[in-house]
C-alpha cells in the first residue's frame, strides 16, 4: 500500500506560515515590504489589540490587476523574480512569493486593490487559505490589506502570543526598521485609533529625529564615508545621550535592516572612554554595498547578513565614527589626532578641520560605579585624555584617588565605628569568626536580600510606601521609552514610584521609601532596561524590577550603627535564600582552614 501522500496545499501553506509568520509583527513587516516594493509614497498602518484582532495596511502604490490579485495568495507567486540570477542582484525587499500565501493560511484576509490603469478595483476575501468572495469595487489606487484574527485556526499559536503591549512593541520595532530606511515615504502607525507615529515625507535626518521625538535632531551627529567597497552614512546619538537601554540601534545594508554584534562592537568601541560603561549610544547606520558582496540570508526571519569584507568594514566604520566625533568636537583631541592617521575617505580630505576642544564633564565620576580598580584607572585615563603615565600633580591625584578605595562604598557608617560586638566591618564586608574559620558577608548584598524579601510579598498586595520628593525630578524621554513607561506605569506605581508623563517628560514626584536620592535615576534606567523586550510573564518581571530596586536602594544606603548591621545579618539568616542576592550574586563566603592554610604557603 502506498503511504506517501502529497500534503494538501492549505496544509503545506500552514506549515510554511509557521516560518514566515511568527507573530503579528512578522505580518506587519511583510506587508510593509510589499507596499514599499509597490512604490508607495504613503503607507498607513492600523493595529488593533496588539495585532491579534486586526492588522490593516493601506498603500498608494502600483496596485494589482484582478488576475494578479487572485494569484498573489498562491505560494511562490511573485512578480519580483523570474530567473535565478535575479536572486543575486535583488533590489526589492521580498522575492520569495511566500508572504501572502503564508499570511492567508493563518488568518482572515481582506484585499482591496486597483491599478492606475483601471477604473474599478477588486476585493478578495480569503479565509484560511481559500478564496471565499471576490467582487468588483470602487476604491483608491493602491492596495489595502486587512488581516483579521491572526492564527484563528491555530489555537496553539494564538495562545502563544504575548500581551497586546508586548506584541505591539514588536510591531513598532518592525515598523521603525522600515520607516527609518525609507524617509521618502510617509508612514502612519495607529493603534486602537490612537496615533502613534505620523511621519511625513522627509530626509534621513528628519526621519530619525521625528522617530526620536521632541528635540531629536539636537541629539544627533552625522557620519559619512565613501570607499570603493562600501559607502557608510547615517546618524548617531551624541555621547551624552548614551543610555542604559539598548533601544535605538539600527544597521541597514542597501536599506534592509540587519543585526550584527560584530559591527555593533565597532560602534561601541568608537565611543570608548566617551560614555560611561554599560551604556549604549544610539545609531542609525546605513551601508551601501554591491549586493554580490553580501550574503543575504534568504531565511525569512533571520536578520543576520554575511559581508565578504567584514574586517575592512569594521575598521572603516570605527574610524569614520571617531572622525566625526572629532570633527563635531565630541571628544578629546588626543584620540582625534591618532585617528586621522587612518586613510581619510575622500569626502573629508579637503575640509578644514576644526580645532577639537576637550570636554570633560565635571560631574562625571568614573569611580562611582566602578568596583574594579584597574577598570576605573583606565577609564579615568580615557576620560581625561591622559597619556600612559601621569605627568603632573593633577594626574597623580586622579591615580591616588583610586588607590585609596572609592568613597561611598567604604563608609558604611555615619559614625565610622568599624568594630562591632561579634563582627568586624571592613569596607562593605563583615567578618564573623565561626567554628570553621572566617565568614565574610557582603553587607550591601545582604541588604538587597532582606529588602527584597520584605518587599516582594507586600508588593503583591499593595503598593510599596512612597516617599514624596520635595523637588520633583524630570527626565526627557524618547518616544519608545515613553511607550514602555506607559505600558508599565501601573507596575511603577506598585513599586512605590509616583510618576507622571507630561508630553515627552517623565516627572518623578515620589520614589519608594527605601531608595536614596542618588539611586533614583540609575534605578529607573535599570528598570526600563528590564522592561524593554521583556518577554517574561508578569511574575518574572515583578521579580526583575524588584531586584533592580533593591540593588539601587542598597547601593546608597548608609548604616546608622552596628545594631542596624546586626539586624540585617539576623534577618539575612532568616531568609531561605541567604546565600544569593536577588540579582544572583553571592552574599556569603567562608574562609575555612584550607583557604587560610593556602594563604600561608
Ligand atoms: P513577494 O513579495 O516575495 O513577491 P508576496 O507573497 O509578499 O511575495 O507577494 C506576492 C506578490 O503580490 C508580489 O510579488 C506582488 O506582485 C504582489 N503584491 C503584494 N503586495 C502588494 C502591494 N501592496 N501592492 C502591489 N502588489 C503587491
Ligand atoms: Mg513580499
């Protein structure tokens, strides 16, 4: 008996759909690419309920003739490729002819389209891979596609979707990847009838700053560089705008978004010494390159791309950024002179070069967040443009500062009384003699654990106590950050923050009582970082945020006296997780006889 059968078409489309359509954002990406390929000058996107109820995309591009419109939902139906050679010189976004067939297989799709040449258009209703209705209609030139009830016929998939907020976040990402690369096209994005973006036709600089929100253009500086191999241009955020959240980092090759940790490293290292550690500059960088010199992974959802001349491009990118930083007076002179030794791209050769100015932020304290002395030293050197050995008194004193342990961490007490009854305090460590040897406790981490345990259970029931601020703090936010904030405003309040969003400003009117003033901004940054792209369940998020809060609370806590320390130690040992801080760092270590014997070898 024959056992091999062909899969029915609708089933094989459903399987293929699993690859192309992972979530609502993938639908948005594919439909936007089609609209761009159709030469649209304006594209309007409307989303309902994170895309699960409705994704509607309307463009004023070429439209389709009725015959094409009927064909376009078939697998491998594409107008964009006819000979295999075309694959290597693609200038269009899509070419596999798979997207519409896949989307059609897992949703209810309504297509309306008309070309310039025709008076009437056609409407086609598509239901789980089958045409259920078609009729002649009056409609505008272009194409409008409504995708309703995504995954309605695959419940497992539908249940797998995250909250509307998270799905919308992914949609916004997909939207921005395309809108940023096509400033000559107007874009509108709406969710549940609320306008989110309204981007008019413009140039790249304006597009980027429109996306950033108010005051965006002041935050940017341009780069550009031309060689035979590759052309690089784009905009980067000035060093002072670097953030802890990794949000606005975009690479495009031939206007196609891609990810590259290798090139990311080139950018990050170009900013070395100019931005605090663990912060990220934003960037919008475009590469133009002969398509035969790259390998576009034709897998629909992969965004990695292989470049033949990867190392050259890395070096060029790095030096292009360094040059611009120098040219726009954004870094100390020393580095600038070294970098100009690199072969200058033609566009820079004949330009007068401004005398670079050294800008040192007097408030920036490289030791504040450093724990490792070596790192602090090297960043001090970068920060101040020092050469390898200190030359004068000022430089020596900078060095001296780090040989002496950094302040803030060392003085745990207000009264400087280091000796307790049963323990000894040295720096942030508590030494306790025990039967096996010497127990060492990191008191800040101990405090994190205690605060965490006390707050996490209370927090589920009612908001944590708020400490109103005498003078509210303000922080200007970028569009995407605002959205993250709004999405999680409730959680912030639950944690004891009293915040308000006014236009593009975050106003902080009150903070959790456990938090010291110095820790507020860092705490909010870390929390935002954890909220961004969090795909966890809410409980995990609550844990991550609480862990961030207690970390920043403990960091600046001043212990009043030894009894307070004693109390924390007592509470610590009552916790079932006394070994590990909520941020997964170890709290306790015991030096036993073996350790100690080794020290005397
Ligand atoms: P691909 O984009 O890979 O060709 P799709 O399944 O995305 O495959 O689309 C199939 C075909 O439908 C396209 O090649 C194009 O001819 C047509 N098409 C899709 N969307 C549009 C649109 N918005 N405007 C005009 N034609 C479109
Ligand atoms: Mg396509």
